[in-house]
C-alpha cells in the first residue's frame, strides 16, 4: 500500500482541518502477481513436507522388502539362502561372500546345487 499526502493551499494553514493521509491500494496486477508467487511458494513447501512425511512413514514401516527374504538364514556352516526372483549364483555370491574374490565361492555353489536352474523360493545351502 502507498500513502499520499495532498498539499494544501497557503490560506488553509491557519485554523482548518489537520493534514491527513489517504491510503491508495497498489495496482491490481501487482496484487495478483504477489498472490501467485505466495501460492506457488506455499505449494512447494507443502510438497516438500509431504515427501518428508512419506519418507518418515516408510522408514518406520520398513520401506522395502523384508530383510529376511533373500538373506542368509545364518552364518557359518549350515547357512541357508532363500533364492529370490532374478537371482543367479553370481548375485548370491556377491551378497553372501563379502570379502575377496567370489569366483571360487560361485564354483562351490554351482557344484553343491547341481545342474538344475535356480527357482525362486528354493532353499540353497551355503558352502
């Protein structure tokens, strides 16, 4: 908003009315533009808050597949791996055998499994 003081004539200075200010509203196109940008900023802030809330909820609920499926059931001798869709001996070896070269581990897995293809849900004993 803007304020405009109207000048008075010299003969009006003595005992007349006191000076006053009159409020003049800004042009309509400036009000609309400011409202547009305020709304846009509010929508962006709201979108960020929704994304953060969704991440928090998914973090509390687990956010993904169960950790137990596809993971080895135990460590050491007698551990079992549950085969997931798309798993190969190489992907299983990369998940389970975390240190060093996995080629020897892949060979042991393939030899212990035989020539049959891997099936999702199959329990694969780890060497």
